[in-house]
């Protein structure tokens, strides 16, 4: 039989045990959040924020994988390159910056208008950062914002609203045409629109000549199947050949870990192989649908994001199929 004092002591011990377990569980959860990404100092004061290959449930399902981001710490402020696919991931990025410096965040450079590169922009407006991209990328961001609102009004819009609760799509505030150079704390940073004039000029790269680092954004995925979209794949291959010749030893991709010239060449070789394979099958008379069904990329490349592989082939088919389409039948009159 418990006395009231003994019973109270027993409840106190149980409460303490529950508290300790709860705190331990919370600590594990906090630690687990950081297990979804790593931060690598690729050169002194230049960092890459590298997410794992995780499908996020709280974001736009079109951009469910966070992109690799980066930040450059100088004596006069911080420059961020891309902000990943959600405010939550962007806050993790900001947290990592603040673990290393109290310097103000001066600029955010968006290499692409794709959601996985810019949906964290809103986090950095609170830091009073200037958001920079090409004019075309800014236009694409505004269009995305309008299209997102339309999608949310659709039949299953409530599902999208639930996934993106609290998101505020934030386009860039400063744009440039082909090239822009920043000089901050002795660090020269060039942001260059390498596909300008090729119907997809919104892709840009961030070049640090002194550090020999190039952020390639959507133009280089290191062992991830890429999104081709409307990007001219032949011109894309040419651009990769060009940047391989630059005075660079570290290439930071849109997805994956930082790589070398060899890694960029391997990715370019992948694009060349896909183009050649699609062209060959189309010349044999296969329909685009047959090409997409028959060319299963993960059989040849054991890369991340295999769910995107079929879209990669489909987008290349869309570009190349018209060139191999049969001519229209001749008019009976010969005209």
C-alpha cells in the first residue's frame, strides 16, 4: 500500500522519466532534420548546401527534390546561390549560414526560375537581401506564381494548398541581361546567362574566377537524371563543352555533390548518348511513344531521381521528333 508521500514521489519520478524521454526524442528529431543535408566548404569561405535524395511532402510536387544551394562568406556580407524548393529548407540553409557568420546577406543569385531553385527566396527577404536573376527568369517566376494560383483553384487544389501552406512565391527584385559582376569583400562574382538568345536564356551560372568555382545550376546534375524541359539540348551540350574549358576546378551542380571537369564531362556524355539514342530510334521509324517506352535510362545509368528518367527522354523526343517526321503526302494534283 502506497502512502501519499511515496505515491507523490513515484509520480514525480515517472514525470521526470517522461520529460527526459521527450527531450531525448526532441533532440533526436532536431538532429534528424540535419541528416537530410550536408554542408561542404569547397574552398575557404565558399560552401555548398547539399540535400539528400529525398522527396519532400511539404512543397510543390512538381519540385519535390531540393536543389543544391551555396553561399559565399566575405568580409562585407554573404552571397547566396539558389534557395532550394521550400521555405523550410531555406531556413535550414539560413541556419547553416548563421553558424558561420553574422555578416548581412547581401544578395541571393537565382540560377533558374525552377521552383527547386527559388521557392525559398521569401526567407531571404526578411534578411533584406537583393534577389537577382535574368529578366527572363524573373518573368518565368511571375508566371509560375500565377499558374500556381490557378492550380490551387483546380479540382484538387486543396491538396496543393495543404502541401504549400505558408509559401509565398517571391520573384527576384533585380535583373540583368547577359552578365552581371559583383565585387564584395574582395571576391569577384560573375553571374552569366550562358544560353542567352537560344529561347531559354533564363539559365545562368555563377562564376568565382579567383576561387576557380562555377555554380552551374540546372545545367549540371551530378549523377541525377535532369529536367530537360524546353531547353535546347544541342545548345546545352555546347555550353557544357565551353565551361569545361574554363579555368575551374570545382563545379557545383543543381543536384548532387560538387564535381570536377570529369564529372561535367560524364554528364555531357549522358546528354549526348540520350540524343544519339533518341535520334537513332526515330530514324528507324519508331514513334516518340515507342522511343519513350523502349529507352529506359536507369538500365544504363544507376543515377538518382529515376522517376524523372522517362520525362528526360520525353522532352528530348519532343525536340527531335519534328526533324524526323515523315513529309506530308503529296497532293493528287502534284501541287
